């Protein structure tokens, strides 16, 4: 998540230069910036400034949260979705099913907290875990591929990480998270580093995973002015 101070420091020069008032509201793990009494010209100017300076952390120009947007993304794209979660303990599935109508696109999920269940339920090879560890690119990709094969979902997300407070190493400190994605086009992954704190790691990993899956869709919204 973006720290509130980074958002205010980044947007402060724009507000000062354009003589506009900005307000900020932190609803963890997201921060909302609000432009008061704005003209259409001011909104367009701020949109351009944000895209140039905050595109790496931008969620949307609406007040929709990441779970809200993810539900809309799945509905608009017509994809079904499934999860393979470890450190998040089913949080992604919980956030998805908070929205009414989730049964139209959510196939289900596997919470494979213990390594032997990653193998027996998701098909992660034992040698992958032995060589690379449960928190690794290889395990995340195998988890995502395994849950897609078993659920028949179009799109899957896996999350495996070290939530802490223990379990971290010099190579993989607390807050190390791997996200995996599987689609008909193949499997890929990315690493996330989250500031330690067990609940922080779990929540931020879930939100970051959903945001990552809809990156291209969000970018299209930003540039077309969708609400």
C-alpha cells in the first residue's frame, strides 16, 4: 500500500500550484484522495498529474475499492476465478464473496497452509518445495496452475508468503510474498515485499494480488475516464 505521507507529499505541489484543496482518508490498505469543489479542468489536470507521478500505486479515479473493482473486472471480462492461498488463510476468497452475486464468477479456493496439502490438493511437486521452499516463485506458479486445473477456472491467483512474526530468514525476511497467476495463456508470478506485521502482510498481499490481476484493465479505465 502507499503510505499516506507519500501521497500527500506527491500531490502537495500540484495542489499548491493550482490553488486547490485536497483531503486524504486512510482506509487500510488504501488511501483516498479527494479534490474539493473541483472544476472539470482541475479534475483533468489532477488526473494527468497522478498518472505521471503515481501510476505504480494508483487504483482508480472512482471511490471503488480493490475488491469492488475486482468483482467488476471479473463480471465485465466474463472470467471465472479461483484461489490457492497459504499465508492469507482464505482472505482473498472472503473478500471476493463479500460481494453479492460472487457465485457468478467465483469457483472456489484451496487454503493449503501446510506443505503436504500444497502437494496433495494442488499438485505442487514435493521436489519444488524441497528445493525452492513453499515461499518461492516456483511454488506460487505451481499452486496457481494446480488450482486452475482442479477448479476449471479461467483465472487463478495463488498467494504464499511469510506473515510473521517468526519464520523469516535473511534471504526471505518476514513480509516476503510470492503471487502466482494462471490463465489459458500460461503461468507467471511476481514477488511482493510488505512491511512486517502479520495482519498487514495478509491484507496487503490479498489486495496486491487482486490489483495485479487486473492491471491492464485498470490502466484502460484510467485512460478512458471510466467511472
